[in-house]
C-alpha cells in the first residue's frame, strides 16, 4: 500500500514527465504519442518506475530502451521543474506499459 507521500510524488512525476515529452523532449518521441500511464515510487522515494505507452510504435520495447539510454537528458530537464519539492531526485527507469495490449487480448478472447 502506497503512502500519501508516495502517491503525491507519483502524480507530480507523471504530470511533469508528460509535459516534458509534449514540449521539451519531443525529439525523443520520434513522431509517436507518448503517454506516461503509471509512476510507481519506492517507499524511500529514491527510485521511480515510469510506465510508458507508445502509439503507433511497432516496437515499443526498443522505444523504451532508447528512453533509458537518454535518461540523463530526461533527469537534466526534469530536475529544475521539481527541485523545490524534493531533496534528492528519484532515480527513474522507464518500462513499457502493456496493459492496453493485455486488455485488448482479453476482449478478443471473450465471446460476443
């Protein structure tokens, strides 16, 4: 169960990362629509798992690997926006969010 502080940090990171990908990091999205679907923060607030949905990318895992290669640039752009709320910037790691694919697969399996 997440604490209230973890939930607040998650929402803040989700909002700020979404804005970054729309405006300042659009070159990393390479013409795709990038959605920050979920951010999970560790209890010590030192690590955050960021789940990303990408549309219409054919190979989203390669896209997420590319984001993880450019994590330094993401940190550099994100830190000035959140530095007043944190003592230490959480370490970010991006993951592919396949929940939409999973839901679509279940929908296909269900009889009409």
